[in-house]
């Protein structure tokens, strides 16, 4: 089935916001064998929305719209859809209850403007938005489907996952879809693709593979489609086992979305705890780990020892080590990891120290030189990375690399 | 002048790549007073490109195309543009020299396929691409402009900055543009817009305002256009002064891109230093501060005391405080801020402790309850926030709020 994604919002047209919604939706749709034929970003003007809806319905079976809802936008999308479909707005009881409950939690009064969020066209199926106040709206018209969702990423994501994708999938012939993903770290995309080429060529036709590379890691998504769910599950897992037999040394985790999820999985599996000692990554390790709900089960906290003064005073890195070897050295990262682990009373510690740039490089330690370390009660593993002169990319790659070394050490000590 | 951006590429339609090109181009265009009316992403099929070009030329004066060039794509865009304009491909000498020089540096032979990159439609002006091998192409047709560029971000960026934007700006009447922005925190968009309504209504016609809200802050961009650069600069700064006189209490900074840039500006202005003690924000304060190059000049480092154990052992929060008032309390956040400041030997400390959710809430302290604190040598300021049940938004808002409180305390103690 062909899909057009319509993103409404001036903030997109002026480039203030990057259209990550469209990419996230495309990924979900492609993974379920839908064919995204166009993505269109338009302003929140009624005539643009109408024109775009008309031409999109000519080229696709499904039109998914995000944005242009909410009281400050005067609910322009809702009014336009009403006019387009010849419908009228009615108050939806469940959506109103949802608005009221959400405002109660925040301690706010529900104003007449807020109450308008519960108005929906009378020809739509309401998709209850448990992440916000603007409901999703599903229209079945002349054999085609139009869905309107809020543009707030969390709300779109919730509605897509919980309501839209299940409903869309139920319209497909091969309605059963099973997916898995494998996170690889420490190997480039083209090398990985060479390594697993024979496996990929031999895959059955109903199994598809997508490479989704990010800074310092690759997510491989494997999708099986068919009519018998149990059969395609068996088939998919058998193929995944073959893949792991070939490229297992680069596998960070299975069915995770990120390296920190791989770490979470591993820590919870073994009941181990973690701390961090960061210099050049400046808190990004801790921030990425605590982004996941439930991180307090394995993460005790961490140290951001950006200055040498704090490396000494807070983490007890020896003054003569910093003098002799410098802050960016194997000796310093070793003491950072070992001392952090002891001070936080954790099973494992990860540590980073490097030159993120753009300045601070020397001929011996150019910008992008980073030492990483992982310590357990039994051993400390260190490694030097050379990551070039893009500050934010260096931080991301450092974090993904030190997470990989942590996973390997835990595997070694606790078993896979 | 109205602009449509056309992004060609299947990798965009399947969601493998986020369309950052379109956002970057939109920013450049908007900053120069061009009006981006639509962004369209299409596949690299000739019929899609032709149809999209036709409809885009109906709604805009300028169509900027990226992608679909390069030998692996069979130069589909080039062939399509030739057919569309009734042109034919000829070899461009300067582009061929560019290909040859680039390959020489890399030590490769120029193959016939590479040589084809120097072919261009005979009705275009060639834009020499010093970042790659595919030339940009500028078409002037019936008073409208069509430009085709490669989709590789660095190459697009180079061609936009060096060739396309200067040529486009030369077509404008008011070619001089001056911009400034003001960051507001602690006020919602609609309240701010009410507060400054009279100022906005009284603005001269050549000055435009855009509200760019993010989680817990608003960036207001003010743009003046005209022919005399010095005159519009004076005019712009006078209007900005009036704005600050009206809404100054909510102003976090001027000409910053983010709250952490406001903090950086203020710290550097007064030569003061900073540390952080984070529980619910889990390292995000430190991570955001160290994202900026040069953060080591004012940021000493920070403490991520996620567990109560670390709050006690690392930051010296008293056991009986945690027992009596709990980790999410004014008493705890006060000790976190004060003790962190002393232990890091910094002028200022910011601290956060709260229930980020989705679990961990109680009737007294529901999910989204956050205590923030700022400590100096002279005083400690605390505040409680109620931020709802979206984990990542709660973290972003907490960070922006505590940064604002820090800015206010520094203003109070050091002067603006």
C-alpha cells in the first residue's frame, strides 16, 4: 500500500525543527512493508492543507498527517478536514476526559480553549492520545485512509505504535509481521555488509534486512512477513542465529534501540551495577543511561571530572600521574575507572578522557584522541581511540565504544 | 520570493536518513527573507521528479533540488532536467578538471563513469563543487530559478553558502539583512506574545519577529531588512532595547542558540565557575554545558548522584535528611547544591532532584515533581516544579529552569 506523509508546520519550513517525525514514521511504515512514496512539508494554512490532501490522495492509499493541531494553531487541520470531508465538529467524551485528567495532574484549570481540543469531526474514529491532549483522528473515505495526529514527537510515536500501525497492518494481506533487530558496534557498514553477504543472499524472500547506521554503531533490522505468525517467528529467529554465528563478535545487543539499552539489558540480566567517570564526554554517558526509565536499578550515578582539579580531588587521580602522563592518558583513565568504581561501590565503572576539540590538541595528542577504560573488581581494560575533529560526533562515538567494551567485559566475567 | 525545496532519495523515504539538508537550507533561506512554502521528498524516479518540478514551479519562484546525482544513481536528475528543459548534455571543462584533481589527490584513476560527472545540461550555469565531484547546476527559465545540487550534506552546504545564496540574494531588492535573537525562559509563548503585543504591532514594516519555542524556553528571532546596513542595524538594536525594557525579567540571553549558551556567556562575562549536582536530570546538565567548545573555562565538572547512597557518600547529603524529607525535597536539593559547590570549589552550583517517571511517583510527590536549587557563596535559591509525566521533556524543562535561576542569581550578585 502506498503512503504519503504530510508534515504540517511553519517551524519545519523555516528549518527551526528537523523533520524527525517523517523519518520515524517512514521507518515504521517501511518495516511493515508499506511503501512511502512522498513526504510533503507544508505550512498550517487551510488552502495548502486542502490542496496537499487532494493531490496526496491521488497518488496513495493512505495519507498520514502530523501537526497543525492544538489550541494555538486554532486547530486549523481539524477545521480543514471537516470542510474537506463535509463533516462537523462534535465533542468527544473520552478525549475531554483525557484533557481533564491531564490538567488535573498539572494542577491547571481546563479553560474553554483547552476544552476545544476534545472537538473532533463527526466522521472520524478517535485515537485516544494518552501522551497529550490533542486526539488522533482516523478517516475511512472511499477506500482510502486519512489519519491526523499531533506533531509532538512523543505523541505521534505513541499514536503510531499503539493505534495507527496495528490498524494499518490489519488491512494488509500478509498481515503478520515479525521483527527483530541486532545492534553491531566496532565495524563499518560496508565491512559488515561484506561479512554477512552470503547470509543475506541466501535469505528467504519474505525476510528483509535494513541497515540503520548511527555514530559508532549499526542497527540491523530484520523483518519477516507472512500469514502464519508462529512459522515466520521460527524462521526469523533461525536466520538471526545464523547471523550471530557469523558476526557475533560485533554484536552489542538484540532487540535494543541504542547502545545504552544494550547496557541496560546486560546489567539487568546479571544484576550488576554501574558507575561512570567522564571527562571529554562531559556527562553524556550518565545522561544517555538515565534517559531510560528504570536506570536506577543498575546505575548508581557518576562523576563528571572535567577539570584536572576534580580528577584529583573528587576521584583521587594522582597529581604526579596528571603531571607525568597528562589527563589524556592510559594511566589517568585507569585511575578514573578504578577509583570511580570503588567510590561509587559499583560492580563496573566506565571512564573517558580525551581531546574533544576543536582546540586543545597537540602533535602527540591531536584533537579526537580519546582514552576509554572499563573496570571491574578483577580487571581494567583500556583502549585509545582516534576520532577526528567533530566534537559532537567524537562524544557519541566515545560513548558507544566504551559501552561496547563494558558489554564485552561483562560477557567475559558473567557469561553471555 | 517563494521557494520549494525538493529532496530526492529513497534513503529519505524509508526513513534511514533524516532530512537534515532541508532544515539547513530552510534556515539559510529564511534568514535571508526567502519564503520556503513547501519541502517535498520524492524517490529518484524520472516521472516523480518531472511531476514534482512542474507543480513546484507553479507555486514558487525558486526550486532547489538536492540528490539524485552521482554515478551510482545513473545521474537521473540530470537526464530528467535535460528532458524537462529540452536541453542536451555537454561536457563541462572546469567540472572535468575538478573531478581529475580530486581523484589525483586520492590516488585513483578517472574511469569513464567518473568522467560522466562532468556532463551538464547545455542551458545551465555550472556551480563548481569543490567538496565533491558532482557539479551544481543553476537554470534561469521563464523568470524562475531551478537549482540542482548533490545530496551529500557537506557538498550541499558548500554550494548553498558559496554559490546559491549569494546569487539568490542578488535577486532581492532589499539585499541587506541583520538578525538578532533573544532567549526567554519562564514564560509561555502565548503569555509572551500578549506581553509584547503593543511592541510587535508598532514595529516598522521591515522588521519581522519569529517565535521559536523549545522545551521550557522560547527563542525570539528579530530580522531587519533594507538597503543601508548601518541604518537597519541601529533600528534593530533600538527595537530590541524596547523589547528588553518590557519583558526583561524573562530574558535569559541575547544572540544565544540555547540556554547553555546563555550560561556560558554569563560565566565568561564575570569570570565565574560552575558545578552541577544532578539526580533526576542524570548528567544532562553537564552534558549540555560541555557540548559547547571552551566549557572547561567555567565548568569544573559535576556529580550525578542518582542513588541515595551516592547522595550521601559522594555529596554528603545527611542520612536523616533523606530519611525525614526524602530525596525529592527542598532540604535535599539545598544540601546537594551547597555541598557540590564546596567540594568542586566553584563559585556557583546547580542541583536537581525529582521524579522523572514514568514510575516512582507518590500521591504527595507525583511523577514530574522536581526540586531545583542554585547555590553561591552567599545564598541558595530553591524552587519546586511540576512537569507532568513525559520523562525526556521533564529533564529538558528542569535543565532550562535551573539554568534560568542560575542566570538570575549571577545577575543579582555580579550585575547584568
